[in-house]
C-alpha cells in the first residue's frame, strides 16, 4: 500500500480517476484536481482556512432559490463567467456584436410584446426613453423575425425577480420586422449594486470592492441559423463603466441617450439606438452557448 504524502497525493487521485469512461469528464476533473491541489500547496492552505472555504460554499448554496442564483453571482464577481464567455466567443466563425453576461436575473417567463410597447409598468415623468435598432447578419443583411428579449432593473435599481418573484416587469420579447427593426419604450436604466446581503456580498465587502454595476440593459437575441447573442448596452456616462464588479461592461457596447434623435421612431422622446449583428451558427452553438440561466431552471437540472 502506497503511503500518501503532499508530494504524491495528486497523482494517486488522478490514477484512481483514470477509469472515468466519459473522456470530457475525465479531462475536466483531472485538470480541476491538479489546479486545486496546486492552489492548496501554493498558499499552504491551513485546516481552519479550508473549513472556512467549505462553510462559504455551503452558505452560497443555501441562499440559492428559484429567484436567486448566488453561484452565478459568485462566478460573475470572480471573473469566471466573463472568462468562459470569452472562450466561447472564440469559437464563433464570424465577428458579430460583442457579447456580455447573461447575469443571474434572466427569466424564461418573459412576455411577447408588440413593437413600441412600454416594458415598465410604472414610468416616472421624464424617465421614458425609446430603444430601437436593427438586427442584421455580419454583412448588414436585415434579419426579419429575429427575437429580441431584454430585461433591466426598475427605477429602484432592483430586478422584478428581486422585488417580487411572482411579478414580471421591465422585461419583454420583441420580434424584428421585415427590415430587421425592433422598437420599444422603457425607462432610463440606473447603475446598481449587486445583492450584498449574502455570502458573495460579504466577500466583496471584505475585499473592499464597491459592488456596483454600470447602468445597462440586457439582450438575448436569436434567429434561425444564427448564433444566439447574449449582450447588453451600457450607458457611456456611468462612473462604473470601467470597473464593473462582474467584469461584464465593454466600451464597444457603450451608448448615449440622444435627447433629439431625428430618426427616433417616436418623436418627442429621448432615445437609444442599438444595432446588433449576428454571426452564423456553428456546431458548438447548438450544444448551448449561454453563460448563465434562469435561476429556476438551474434548480430543475438533474444532479
């Protein structure tokens, strides 16, 4: 029987997992073990620190509900979501609109709305804006019938799923017309803090990070035969555009609100124009390309 030591324990674990029949699972788990063991050696992890880490992960799991996904929030704030998203972007066959994070507040139960509809149930005076644009392929060909799903926070800086999981607000799915155009009314988005009342918030506080996201609106855009686009627009004048706590913002996705846009489809209102280009679908896209999911759907996944 081999005597296990810090020097040979890693190989012993790899040898025991060598019979894993799924080659991808074998590859991922072997790499995970190597890096986890190297991490423990690198920081000389103590038993007290190890159990504190276990307690932290347990707390993250306990706070997850069909309306709150703390593990996605953890992944986002560690930059892992952005990294996985970037790796997926490198599999695209064409360069379309830059992507962003789906985030932990996406919901599959989003209503289909007619062009020009207001997605907010309550609109304070002076906050309404028009959001419109075109969805095309990478060469500028309009994509008729594309679905444009979007969601954002309320005027209080919270998503509907945070305020009342049973309600649906500040969200909608629109369909592009024959010219690839979509158009809706909403309210000016606000920058906001991620949830700070859980274990991830405690981590952010301990790291002396601000926990803020710049003002943005999320998009999930799809059309048959094209790569699903997960992206967001960000207001250029937000003070946290350059230091987004979840590393999702991008200067290429920054926009301005135009107070007097001559092309605005609803005259008299300030507007944002946000055009998007979709690249053609690949085999990798058919396997699933979203970094994130509806919190309720994650809890339904088989173990």
